[in-house]
C-alpha cells in the first residue's frame, strides 16, 4: 500500500500545513485533505460538537486508506486529540500554538499568541504556557473575525487589512518581540501581520515542526512510497471557489477537489 496521509481542518487553514508536509516529505505519498467548511468556524464550538465532527472526518479519512491523521487545526487538537487517540488505533499528529519556540526566541520575554477562543481556553494551551513560557509575560488575543474572512478566499480586502491592523495594534502596544500565529488559517495572512507588526517582532508558526513530525511518524509505518504523490481535497461545503483559490495560493498541485457529505 502507498503511504497515505489524512489531514483535516475546520476549513481552508490546514492547507498551509498540507503544503509544509508535501515540501518536507522525502517520499511520495497519497494525501486526503478534508476542509470542514460547512461547519467552520470551530473556534467557538462545544467540545461535544468538535468531537463529533472530528470523529466523522477521521472515519472518512480512514475509509480513504489513511494510516496517519494530521489534525491540522489548533482548536481541534487542543480540545479533542486525546479523545481521538483513545478511540482510533492509528497515529495522530496535531498542531498547537508554537509557545516553546517563541519563548526561546524572545529576548524581551514578552510574547503574544493570537488564536481561537477554544484554543486559548483549553487546558492543553494553559499547560503549555506553564511548562514552556513561565519566564515570559504572555499576551493572548482571540483572532475575532479572521477565520470567517479567510474562508471567503478574499485575502486582499480592505476589511481584512483593517481587521489584522487592529489585532496587531494590541500586540504592538504591549511591546512583544515574538508573535505566535495559533490558528492554521492565520498563516495565509503572514505578510499582512508582518506589514503591521513592529519591525523588531518575529512571527512564529509550528508548520515546519509539524511537517517534520509527520515525516518521522510515516517513516515508522510499513507502507511503501508510491512513485508519484497525489493530493485529493474534499470540502463539506458545496462552494469550492475559495478553496480552489487558496489551493492555488499555496502552490499545491491537487489532483481533485470534491464536495463530500460527511
Ligand atoms: N484553523 C483552525 C485552528 O487552527 C480552526 C479555526 C476555526 O475554525 O475557528 O484553530
């Protein structure tokens, strides 16, 4: 069997992780990506609702032959990945805000994290702060409005520009020197964040670290590398326009983009 990797997010955000994985992988693989755009955003959903969506999507990805699932969503990882691991036998790789590298990089020991409400209130995030950033003053902010705007695929709108400027103003006024993008959707806006952040502030995402982790886990499985990589993208929404636009923005060579009911 060819190496087969399942990936999901509440919507288009995890495409930024998919492209990091495709770039990192030394072998060809088959990728199945689910954008749960019909049910986005996940940021304020109950744990029960998140678990229900994540469980169904995991079953779908396993039915496509996935032998490893990447939860390319900070919100789902911080809320339900341990329940998924307990329920399904295959390995899961998750993503959570890159607090540890941010704390190491910070000179002023003032760091910022922008993420969804669910991620910021999760026990996993609180624990991560305690473990890795206890010597830092951490400023957190919910990225209100960002996921909805990114899901439209209109990344160059004036409204989105103003929204990012407002979020960034909070961090600039608190004199941080490292900002963690704690939601996979926000990676699409890296340049916009950089445009407004004070020049001395660095932006951090865990995308490369997640891709390296996927590469190392997939290497432990028995399956063989295929001769070429293939990528299948599914959306729970019938509207595929913004998904296709953001696939192009990430330079992903996708074989098929399909609507699916999960
Ligand atoms: N992209 C997701 C994350 O990394 C979820 C955003 C949302 O749906 O609210 O948190």
